[in-house]
C-alpha cells in the first residue's frame, strides 16, 4: 500500500523511541547486566553482551557505567536480580503485541502490563498467543538510496537469509540471530552503515491502522513502553503515515 513500507514503519517506531531517550540508559543497563549474567562478562564470547554494549556506545553511555553493569551481571557487584518475562496480547483492531520485560518483581510487572492493556483497549493474552506471528531474527535496515547490490553482496556472503527493497527504496537485510554480529560487521566493513540494526521480533504480516484506531493503538504502545519494567514492545500494527 502507498506509504506503507518497512522503512516508514520502522522510522515511525524509532522516532517515537528517540523521544523517550530518558529511559534508554536504564534499559541498556538492565540488558547489559542480564546479558553478562547469562553469558559471562567477555563480549567477544557473548554476542548478546556485545550487541548491548554496541547499543550503549551508540547512545553515548559512559564507559564506566557500562563496565559497572557488566561487573554487576557477571557477579562482581551487588545489585537487583532481574528476570526476563514476555507478555503477549492484542491491541486495537486485533493487532498483535509482544511486551518483553526485565523485572525484580514479577507480581508488580504483570499487574502493570495487564492494567495498560485493559485500560487502553487491548487484551492480555496467554503465552504463545501471538508470538507465532513473529520471527525472531536479526534485522538491518538501510536508508532509501542505498545500493541493494552492494548490500546483497556483503550480506549474503556473511550468511544473511534475505535482502529486499521496499517501495520507498529502503533496503532490509534479514538473518538468524546467531549470524547477526557477523552480518553487521561484514556490512560495516563494506562501508554500509545501517540506520537500524537489531535482533528483533519481526512480524510476518501487518495489521494496517489509520485514523482513530491508529491513535488509540499508539497510545497503548506508548503506555506499555513507558512502564519501568518494559524493555521492548513489538507489534504488527502498521500505521498510516498520516497517523
């Protein structure tokens, strides 16, 4: 549909997130801490930690803050004991929503997530109720005007699964989560810097929303993203560019 593309939809989400940068450091610290706890404090041997540290660097987080989070996760410092929890549900128009959280109080977190869904027109579902509509994958998105041939040559050689160009000219690279670090590094070595590079839950299909429905859905997503325990919110909602 006109105006609907991977580039437009991801930019819409990214712009909303950039407006909430006050919470970014807190979320990154949690992610670094948990990544170090699960996989150790060596980023060369822990791809999840390497990705979290790269994001912290891009966000200009002080290096000593990063190192304290790594040490805390690896057992070098005392701190909160976070656990990861995923909630699934439906928003406006049946759009699917996944909410990934890190929390030291599961009872508090589920109460806040359930309240947000019910108050703003959604429904909290059961485990697995919408996750099957998404693919866990690495995703790199390049701005319109980027050479698809250059991206494809570097990405496929590094192990990417697919390279596509949408109607706005944005080039999207998809790979397995395990191949993401190698694919990202290969593209950067080729002089290709992605506007968005992340391991994500990518919707297999979109639920278009416009007008009042789009505004109500955005309100639900905003409320969920603003919860202290929420790390990431994924949706298959596709917003009209005028929304």
